[in-house]
């Protein structure tokens, strides 16, 4: 990730997507008055405005955007200016019909929604560069400009002829020859050997099972192809002389089409659109999950929450009202974990269109509402803690001694067809691991498989089916050097081309783990296996296996059935460290106990020594001159926080106890890390 261009660091950005082109101009002035009332200081403009910026090819109408930019600047509101390339206008589709995407079934899509483009189309790429260059030349030095938001949520695939040609070029560069491609794709299976590059196609819909290596390679290619398109836009911005930061918005939880580590190298800061996937209390752990990923992709630097849900959880089957206190707590959780702001989709709920019920800071009922007043409270809170926005001169914004290995390719490898169990779920396995550490109050980073691991006391590998030589060597060196590495089932079975290592599972990590798995026993969805573990009894689901220790200490076994007495949990001392293994997916309680035990072995503790009560989120964010303690109470019962520090929200000292009401929050400038206590209820220290 580049560092020459930065967002302003004297405040947290607060606001969201603003679509003035959807409203009469008189509404704009009402909008800025309401923005000032709420404390909004940043808006994202232009995300889906290509058809009004360029109503016909080569004819531009910037007058309305000139007035918007000037209006924002006159009212002290900065602009993150988007390039509108995620939604080409109808004239483009008519002029270049072959630039429309083709699905895996070979059917070319029609215009009528967003993301109607084929990413490899030369005509689309030229048109995208042209509109980006025009915007950069016109607004690159505008005083309202805070940063460039390139495109929107990259991730739309195409399986058409343009993609096929680009895929072949990518494969030639990766493999060099058809012979190497055939070896990597194992094309001797099912008579798939290629003798001419023109025969190589994207993994379109076929009669039965697709080639798994081809499928993963296509996802690697698509990530690289979209990255190349984004870099082209960045080049136009830089060529125009603009000096503000450049970003694009990653998207989670389930839409994972990019290899984020490589993308982050081409961004001035990482930004994320993050929508809770539940309206229940687990949503708080999900906010932390997205935050820790975003910060980690930027190697510990501050990042930016570009979008979140304004008044509702975006569940697939219903829109659930989101209480204003939860909006504030979620926003502060993102900030605590490194975000430089809390932006929303969107400023004003639209009057019509496909996302009419997506919500807005200004809801359909208007600003005279409890919802809007909640946003004004958030604006005041972010202003009260603005000193926290100054990042440390060196080091990460949040310190962690535990790392979870994350790789988009690891996710993709577990989505190929015909694995031993269709229930294997990379995202859920990683998420469950992070969730357990959240409940233990232990900060977490994510790392790439080949990243340096020496600064971490404990490294967790919840799921990584395909592992290359460099990753194997990295894990081995880490353990021999004194680290604790923990590995879950179905990890290390294959190399980066998905070729299974012979001789017993988990082939590539077998020696490091000190065990040999002979048989795989996936479980039905409703089945569980009983476990006798060193820290008590537990259960496992989804997976079980028959294995033999080849040096590992057995710390848990299966209780009954055909696998009774077989190792379920092991520890293998290697060098001055240890490699730990679990052969099933533990129930939440057993998983939490295991991770707390591993943390104890690795001498990992919560940031202030004592874990807070259940439902109390505690995060320490590092600043330029001080560290700051965020206390987020996700329960209805008050909690009293006592220790050396000063709460910026209430402007009161915490030495005699700072009560944090139910569903409340505090942000404390720390004067020391020792002596902190968390107690349920309001404690009167008289």
C-alpha cells in the first residue's frame, strides 16, 4: 500500500454516498443544511452518475457537478469523488454491444441494472479511462476534494470472448507453455490435454464437473484483470496531477472476488463496504471481523469504512430496523479498529429505484425523526473524539499478538465442486475463529500465507486447503523459531495447483504437525462427534478423520463410534515452538476453550490484562501521542469501567469509575494500562 497520499488526519470522516443527480437542485441546499446539523463533513459523489456526466459519447455535462463541488466546499464538506465506471450508460451498450458481460452459461446479459460491462472489453476500458481522465483534469485540484473513489465494489465477472482472450494471455504469462499449463491443470484426467492455446476457455458451464485448477486460475485471473482496470484509472488520476489519496471499496461478507493483498499495494488506503449479515447480537462480532480484515490488508495502517447500513440490516429476505444506539456502537467499533471515519450508504433514502428500501441518514420520513437525531449524536461523538484520528508515527494502529491466516485463494479453493464435504466453508470457519477471539477480548490481525510471522505469538490457520512451498517453509520456520501454529482440518492437503500430496493427509503439513491422517470421515449436517479433550468434553461437527500420531502429543480423542480413541486434538513440539492440530470443527464453547488455552501457552493476554465481561467490546487504538480505550457495551446492563484515563465522550475521569450505560459507549484517553477493572452495574466509589 502506498503512503504518499493520505486523508486528513485531524478528524474522522462522517457522511456517506450522496446522489444529488436524483433530486431537484433546491433539495441540495436543504441537504447541506441538514449535513451541517448532523456534523457531516464528507460525502461520496458520482458513483453511479455516468449517464448524466456523459449523456452521449464524448459529450460531457459537468455543470451540475461543478455546482455540487462548490456547494460542498462552501459548507465545509469534503468530497470523495467516484469514477462512475461501475454502471455504463445505455448509449454505451448500444454502441458497443459486445462489451456487455456474458454469463458462465454463454448468455450475454442485457442492459437494465448496474455492473453491465465486460471487464476485458477494450471499448469499456477505453471509455472508463476517458471519463476518469476528464474528471481528474477538471476536479483534481478542487479544494473540496478529499480523495478518489475508483469504480465501485469491483467483482463483476465475465465469461465472454474478451475475457477468454485475456485469460489466455494471463495463462501464457503464468505458465509460459501449454506443457506447463497441462501439468498444472492435470489435463490427463478426462482427456482435457490442450494442444492449441485457442482451445483454452474460461470455465463456462459444462456437462458435469469443471476442472478445479482451471476454476481457481480463472478467479486469480479475474482479480488481476480487474486490478489492471483499476490501475488504469489510477494512472489517469496521477497523470492529471491530483495529489489526494486513491482508493476503491472492497466488499464483504460473501462477495469475495478479489485477492486483497495484491490490490492493497496499489491503493493509498484500504476502504471497505461492510453490511452486517445478521440483526442479532452476532452482528457486533461481524463489524469487528470486517474491520480487522480491512486494517490487516493495509498492513496495520488506518483504513476507511466507505459504506455501512444506515438504518437497517441488509438481510436477503427482509430489511430490519437498526436501532440508533447500534448504529453508533457499530460505527465506533469500526473506528476503534482503525477506520478513519464512519460513512454510510446513503445520505438520503431514494424516492424510487432498485434500492429504494436500502435506507439513508435522511430516511423517507425526513429529518424530524429519531433515526436522524441518532446520526447527529454520532456526528457529535466523532467530533468529541477527533484527537484519536491522528495515527501513530510508526507501527500499526491496533496491536495484536495473534494472527489468522487469510487468503482469497484459500476461499476459492474450497468452493470448487466435488470436495469430500459440501459443508466445508472457508468464510464461516475463519469467521468462527475470529468470533471466539472477540469473545475472549483478544485483538486479531489477519496475514497472508507467506507474510512474515515473527511478530506474532500465535498464528491460526482455520482453513487453507492449497498450500505452496513458500507457505510450508514459512510455517515451519515460524514454529522452529518459537511460535505457536494451530491448524484446522482440510488444511495443507494440496499444492497451489490443487494437486493432492500423496502419503497421507494433511500432506504438506504432515511432518510439521507430527501426525498422519489415513481416512476422512465427513459428517452429515445434523451429526456431531463426542470428544474427550484435555480441558473437558466437547463436540465436533462437519468433519472427522482417522489419524495416527507420528510424534505429536495427543490432547483429545473421539469418544465413541468407529473413531473412538483416535486423536482429535494434538500438539507437536518442533524446535522451540509447537504446532497444534484439531481434526474436527469444534463447537463454539470447545473452540473458545482451545483458543484461550493456546493464547495462554503463547503468553497472549487481552490488551489491558483482564478480559471484559461478556458482551463488552474493548479495543485499544494507538494514536499519535496517546493510546485510546474504546468500551462498547452491547448489553442492556450498565458496566463500570475504572482505571487511569479520561473519557472524551463524557469529559470525565475514569479513576473513580466511569459507568457505561446499557448499549452505551466510552472512548478513554489512556494514562496507563495497569489497574483497569470492568464491573457489571453502576459502581458507586463514593
